[in-house]
């Protein structure tokens, strides 16, 4: 994998998977890495860290706000004239029963995880199509294939991301532009630091991945023709089983995640 001369933009760059992906794209020769999130100081600190390897541009932007995304894309395309790899990674989850959550809670998750991805995709797609080149990598989750108790809003946002990406994948056939979804299981990041998880979900479960495993999959995805890359790869079997014998798998996943609710 060599990203020499490529301009890469990663949302959710201030922490976890996105932060690691910024470092890895920089090490793999990217010309410029645009670091996007809401935390200016964290982005600036990461930019200093990776600037020995590439041109690192910290960019404060809330992806749930379409006007901010449009202004950011206009500015970045004005400066670089191209976007080679767009990684839609910004996201969060709120843990709790649907009955206990407000509609606003569920809406806020959808607004960032799903619509944030839509806004960024729309903001860069025309320029990619005009250049007949570019790759959009959408970081979903295994929660795009399994609805689990306590994460209805989050699962809905990731199912939506996968469905949108599958349609777009077909629309982009033959254009030179591609979209690939990366769907990991649990990862050791700040994701579980959200107050709603407190006391209910261990921060780092035994099977949780290191962000570097997911980052590697993101870099692979940016060179792949596939629609979805599941991390680790063997969890693909779990997705297949769920779709093939749901009457066996759903009671098991149901019981597993229900036990965390209480
Ligand atoms: N950790 C897991 O177990 C896991 C598993 C599967 C999939 N994922 C997915 O992986 C992605 C990255 O999560 P992570 O695990 O790395 O969690 P994380 O460490 O909490 O990082 C989340 C990132 O998203 C950014 N972000 C959140 N809302 C944003 C907004 N409105 N605008 C711009 N940036 C925003 C945060 O930055 P600011 O707060 O600075 O804005 C942060 O950089 C998410 O989409 C998540 O759903 C995570």
C-alpha cells in the first residue's frame, strides 16, 4: 500500500480509530492528511506528531452540521484541488433502552453517524466523479448487521450507513470512484467513555480489537473493490449465519446483549 501523492481526509481524527488511521496514512506516504473533528487542540497535537511524514491539516468541523461540512469541503478542495481518499469515521453511541431514551438522543446519533457521512460524501463526490478517481471509506460496525439491545439508535445509524453505501457502490460502477465499508467488532477506544455506558459495558472487553487492526483495514479498504470488509475477517461467518439461520442466531445475540441492559 502506497498513498504517495494522495490527499486523504479522515473524520473523527482526534481519537481512537481515526487518530490511528491518520498516523498510518501519513506513514504510507500520503501527500496531505486532513484531520477533521470538533476538538481543535487534539487535532493540532496530532498534526504536529505526523507532520514529519506528511502535510497535516487540522480542521475543526462538526460533521452533523451540513453548512460546516460544505464550507470545509469548499476550503479543502480550493487548497488541494482533489480528494483521493475520504474516510467517514466520526461517530458515537448512546447506550440505553428505546423506552428510556428521548427521540433527540436517537436523532443525534443518526445526525452524526449517518447524516454526517452523507454530508461529507455529497461534499466531495462531484469532484471525485469529475476526476474519475477517489475512494470513500465508511467506518460502520458489526452493528450494521446485528440489532442489539441497548443500542437501537446506534445500530440503525450503522445499518443506514451500510445500505446507503451498498446503493452508492452500485451507482458508482465504472466511474473510477469507489466506496467500501469497514465493519469492526468492539475496539479499544474512547467510544465506551460516553456516560451512557458507565457501569454497564466493560470498556475493554476480552475480544476488543486494537485501533491499529481497524486502521489497517481502512488502508486496505482504500485500495479495495469490495463493498464491505468485516474486522476480524472471521466475523463474516457470524453475519452469514445471522442471515442464513436467524431463528438460531437472534435468540443467542438477544440474550447476550439483554444481559448487559440490567
Ligand atoms: N470502538 C468500537 O468498539 C467501535 C466498533 C465498531 C465501530 N466503531 C466506529 O468507529 C468510529 C470511530 O470510533 P472510535 O471507536 O474511534 O471512538 P472514539 O475514540 O470515541 O472517536 C470518535 C471520533 O469521532 C469524532 N466525532 C464525534 N462526533 C463528531 C462530530 N459531530 N463531528 C466530527 N467529529 C465527531 C470524535 O471527535 P471530537 O469529539 O473531537 O469531535 C472522535 O474523534 C465510529 O464511527 C464508531 O461508531 C467503533
